[in-house]
C-alpha cells in the first residue's frame, strides 16, 4: 500500500505554522509498512484542494489529510474530500452531543458553527478525538482510502496512534505494536550510533527521535498476535538496554515529569523545589501531571538573593564568597527548602539562562542543580553550550536535568 500526505492550511504556506505533521505521519506510516510517495501542502482554496485530492487518489492507494476540520467557513477538508469520493455528509447526533459536552465541561457555550464538525461521511469511519472537538474520519471507496485528521499536533498524534494506527494495521496484515525507549543524557547521534545495526532492521523496526535535551527510540514490531509483537519489542529493548541502559529513564513514559511523579508515588515520597533561573518551571512541569498533589510539597522561586538568604537560609557569606551561581549556593538552597518543607527530597537550581548575566568563567547556559535527601546533598554542574537567543532552551534543559537527577536516584533505589 502506498500513500500521499496532504496538509491543508494557508497558514502553512505562509510559514505562520511549522508543518510537523508531515514528518510525524511519514515516520509512523513507514513503521506500518506503508510507503509515502508524495507530500503536499495546499491552502484553503476549494478548487486547488479538489485538484490536489483527485491527482493524489489517482496516483496512490491512500491519502491522509491533516487540517481543515474546524468549525469555520474555510475549513473544507471533509466537504471537498466527500465531493471527490462521491460521499454524502450527514449529521451524527452522538458526535454533536459530545461536542456540546466538551464545551459544557469547560464552562463555555458552543457556537453554532461548531455543529459543522458533527457532520461525517455517511458510509465512512469515524475516529474519536479525545483532545478537541473535531473528529477524524475515513472513506473507503473503489479501492481507495482517504483518512482525514485534525491539524493541531496535540489532537492529530493521539488520534493517529490510538484510532488510525490500529485501523491501518488491519489492512496491512497482522498486529503492529510500538514501545518507546526514553533516554536522557545521550545525544541523538550518539544514541543512534550505539544501536546502528538495530536501525536497519525490518521487523522490529527501531527509529530514533529527538527533542530538547532528550532522545528516544521507538521500537515497532509486526506479528500475527499482540503477544508475539510485544515479545519481539521486548527482546529488542533488552538489546538496547545492554548498550545504553545507563541513559534509559523509562519505557513508554511520556515525559520526565510523568516518570518523576510515577516514581515518587511508588516510593511514597515527597518533593520540594527551590528554583532561581528556572523561575518555577520545574514546579509547573511536575504539577502538570495528574496525581502530583500527593508527592509535591512546595516550590520556592528564589530569584533574589534576599529570598535565598531570608527564606531558604542560604548563608550570606556563601553568596558573597562564591556568588549566587555556584555549587555552594545550590547545595544550601536544596537543604534549605527541604528543611523548610519537611519533604523527603529537594531539588534546587541556580544559573544563567541568558541572554545577559554572564561573567568570566560563568557563561550563559551554566547552572548548578542541588539534590538533597536523607543521605546527603549533591550538586551537578550543567553547561548547555547554548548562549545566544537560548533562554527558553537553557531553562527547559536545566529543568529536565533536575528531574532526571531525581529519576536516576529513584530508579537506582528500585535496583537495590
């Protein structure tokens, strides 16, 4: 089976939005054994959309469209696709009730134009949207398949993985199962080099991905049963562990913060934070996770030296002698917030996120991360190497490094 990806939206053509959907879909389709022969971006113009779909369906077995499923007048993907494939749009009352409930749950009133999203192909397939109001849908006709997905990645990705992938897997034969190996502290290139031979495998396939400060491997297996596919994935993951096990912080964990909360809950421990250069970012990421209230004790954003001294108990002489960006200050910050909160663990961060603030020997991207627990206090020096226009990156990677220090400690406890 071969496929063409069509991303719909004038904003993509204008460069207002980065088109990450095509890259994501290409990787996932390849893992399913579906070849992507073409990619296109088309604006919100009915005639051009029509021509684009007709040509793609003539040349490919399947098209996947992203975007244009919203409630506004220029969201025309369903309408044009149904016209091209000779299908009729009909109102689905269950979907309409779900859209109404979505707005009620958020204390908002549904606009009349949202009713448009409840229309689906009469003889099509509907893909649920757990993260928005626009359902996805599919049409099979005359040996051709069209799949329509919402444009926002936060809606498209879970819909594809939870709804579309199992649907397509049935068409490609057998069961397809994927697992993610999440790593921290090893770059994508070094990670890929360590498992280079595995990246050439056809079943299971191993694909590297990267994000700021992290890298992951997606292991995907095809078999005639879920059990066999899982066993194939697990066997490959064990081979990966043998090579880069020290960098793996979780399997199928969605993020560092989720893994941190999971481990704190499992150990029955609580965490406190003292943040300077990250400005409460670690606390934000922790509290994004449901259930974090059971493990997160408090966070202190100690941006000023006065707060470090008066609230956390950092010795003024420490700051005067070593400055606020130092191993010594980070240690006293961690010990101070742990003492203040009574938490089992405390993390502290102090550093220079940029763009200013650098001094001799202390560049932008330098941070010290303190970790205090019943066994003592340690401090890690971090140098991101990012200096100009890198404030957000430095804060993100500093926060991620702090979370990984906690995760690594708790994972090693589990191994004792």
